[in-house]
C-alpha cells in the first residue's frame, strides 16, 4: 500500500461513508468537526470493502476528487481535472499492482 501511495503521490486516509452527498455548508462543517482527518466522502467504497473483507481479500480504494464537500456549486466542479488525475494515477499504479503477489498482503510492500 505504501508503494502505491508513493508512486501516485496520493494521500492515504479516511473516506467517510455517507448515504447521500453533503449539500450544505453546515453539514460539511459538522462532518469536518466530527472527522477532522477525513479526506473525502463517498457512498460506493464501503460496500466494496465489506465484500472484500468478507472474502479475506485486500482492498484499495482510489478516488479522484472533483469538488469539495458542501454546497453543490456545479460551476466549481473540476470533473475533467479529476478524471485526468485518476488516469495519470492509474498509469503509475498499474505496475505496482502487477508486482503484488496474490498471496501477499498489500501493506507488506514498502
């Protein structure tokens, strides 16, 4: 996992699981106060992680963020930039993932 973070320049951290996007400044502030180390929020990753854990498999969630949590200002969204960052990150990540032996745990790779 550390090697994946290193080669991509990504930030490793917590993604909050929410049932709907946070659309107000007040809710965003409350989440920041309660979870100051969270990097983002999402809805999809938790289910995938639960399925992986149930099968005894490692899981790695890769996200590119196009907009901050809070009021839904679509004019400020940077979807193109996020997709470009994701494409670049996966290009760097692919060799790392290919080097992992299916029997190794990802945290074993420095």
